[in-house]
C-alpha cells in the first residue's frame, strides 16, 4: 500500500457517505413509493465508507469519523432541502384540532401477539444480530488487536440501536425478522470464513 492509498480511500469514503445519505434522503422523499433499492444502496455505501476509513484512520477512529460524516451530510441535506420561509404572499394556516385528535399511524404492537413479537425482535433478536456483527468486525477489521476490539465495541452498539429502532417502528414484522436473520447469518458466515 503506497502512502497515497489511505488518502484516496478516505476521499472515496467521504463520497460514499455523501451518496449514501443522498440515497436515503431520496428514499424518505419517495414515501410511500417503492424505495427498497434506495434504502439498501444507501446503507451499503455507509457501511462501505466505514470499512474504507479504517486503513486511513484506524479501526477505532474510522467508525467515529464515519458516524460524524453521516451526521454532517444529513445536516447539509436537511438545510439545503428545507423551506425556511413561506412563499411570497402566503400566510401560515392555523392548525385546528379535530374532535377525536389525530389518529396515530398503527405501529408494530397493535395486538398482544404482535407486541410480544416486537419485543422479541427488539431485544433478543436485535442483540443477537449486533453481537454477530461485532464479532465479524473484530475478525475482519485490519490493524492491531486493539483496533479490532475498539471497532467491534463501537460498531455493535450502533447496530443494536438501529435494529431496536427499526423493530419498534416498522409495521411489517416479517420484513424486520427477515432483515435481522439475514444480518445475523451473513455476519456469522463472515466469521466462519475469516482469513487465517
């Protein structure tokens, strides 16, 4: 690896973060149109960026820098896409409360069996997925054993938090289950196929 290679990887990682956040922003704007490809592509680029930053900043700082870049990119997109003033000549309409109040969108816990399933997905299933990802990060992260350990220690809680939020927000429990099982299986396969 030449001296310029880590810098090139860092530049590619920054671009991957920007494009990944942009794809996720497009997916949010397309709601409720089909957006699975945008979501998958956005998250894949964000994960790729974190992996590319490891040779440049080390495993521990790479995850932290990647998280910071995502926050900055998301803030930029929010500021650039927001409407801060009303169009010329228009006045804001007052918000009127209805008799029954606003009906909240039904969540995943609409009945007691679905509540139990959501709890099981948010706790043991999400924990299993995060542990599997943490072990895979510890095995595949380049660098010293300390880099591997810190990367896993940073990455696993992020996966756990994301998985728990997803399971509590998504009404389609089968999709959540399939996603967590696939993540756990892929991480376990990565551990089994670790380089010797």
